[in-house]
C-alpha cells in the first residue's frame, strides 16, 4: 500500500448571465411613511446572499443607512418580472435594476425635501445617516423620516422608483452565427492538493488554493463564504455525489439523504482564497458575483490531481474509489506523474 500525493490545476472564465431576450431584471423601490425603504424583487435568494447584496446596493444608491432598507423577494404574482436566479446573473442584473429604481426614488425624495426646505433639489445631498441637507450648509436639514411624512400626508406624492436592466442584443456574424451572449465574464484559477491510497482508492483532499476575479466584492464576507462553500460543493460532486450511480439502472439510487453520499463538515479541507477585484464597467458598483464559478474549476482540478497522483484519468463523475482502483489495475499499477 502506498499513499500518493497529487496536484491538479484548472482555470475558468465564466459568463455572467445569458442574453435571453436581453436577460432583463426589474425592481421596485418605495418609501414607507416613517422613511424606511422597501425593495421588491422577484429574484430568489437561494442562500447566495441576494437579499443582503441588493440591500447594500439600494442603500448606497438612495443615500440612506442600510438599516433603513428592507428587501422583499416576492413571487411572480406580486413582484416585478425577473428572468430567474441562474447563470450567476443575480448581482449583475438585479443589482443594476435596483440602482435604477433606487435612483428614481431618491429623486422623488429630494424633490419632497426641497419643497420642505424651500430650496432646489439640486442643492441637496444625503449624509448617509438618515438626513437630507443643503450642500455646504448642513445645519439646514430635514430627516428622511420627516420628508416621507411630509410627502405622504402633506404633499400627496409617493417616494418610489422603478428600475429595469437588460443587456443589448449581440450582433451575430452572418457567416458563422457567432455572437456573445453576455457583457462580462468572471475568472478563476484553482489548485487542489490531495492524496490517493492505491490499495483502497480513497481520495483525501489536503488543501485548496484559489484566486477568483469577481469584479468587485460588494460584501467581502459573503463572497468568501460563497467561494468556500461552492468549492466544497465542487469537491462533493467530483468525489461523492450521484443520484444514479449505475445510470441508466436506477436500482441502486439513494432513497433519501441518509443514503445519499456526501462529505461531512469534518471532511472540509483548508482553502486559501485570493479575491481579485477588477470592477466591470456595466456592473453595479463593479460587482459581478461569484455564482457557479465557485464550484466549476474544482471538478477538473480534482480529476487532474488524481491523474497526477496515480496516473488514472477519469472522465465520469463522481470519481469513486472503485473507478480509481480499476484504472490502477488496467494500468498495471499506480503511475505517479510527479508534479509535486
């Protein structure tokens, strides 16, 4: 029995969204009578942080504290249209829609405050702490709460905004049909170090080192956690998970999550991450979001590391101990490639 070390590398450029009729997202923003703001979306938070990021984006565009913004991810009956939470598009498409809706609501808010302060709206600014003040004369100010009250009960106006974002259609090459379905890409490079036992076929992931270019990390902790969780999901797909291990024969499919093979928290390996920020011109405050790019490069990196360790090239997932042992047997023994 010998435990062989292997190292695998993979890199990816991932398209953000896809141009399905412009891939539009819509957002609505309105103020409550006490000066809080509600953002209404139909984009679904799957645990990736959609509510948190759009809350931050709306607060920045409105010029109000984050604590005064609430996000309602409604549904297709009560919310504005959205193409869906897929294609790693949420931050880019929905973030842009939120900025446009919040910008319109901000204009209405400043107009209402201008009437109360008897100045031009262009002379006003927000301080980020819940106040609207005259530029250069902060003592002349009104709270956003009082502005909302005045708009609602005195001026008879709404502090609201609507926003939609869609990308321009790509021109297709008349000869080849080639086109670009997206406006920006995210990028990643990842290295996996692991060990393979040539007697049992067992794989142990030792360490992951990665670099992700996400445009701009709008919420650093959310980005970090998504990258860590997504990478481990990639490990799980590469080595463990399958609903139909003998497809198309379903006789051995797991009946529930007790039987479904996946790594436990105790199996999580060390993951060192470098987040590279290259703000995208058409992204909300430069952020593109990591999305599916978290997991995608992990699978080929694991396959490459196993090949490096014992010389077995697996092209079907998951890469089980059985497949590795059969590969070693067919090769006449382990054949380390020696990258480490």
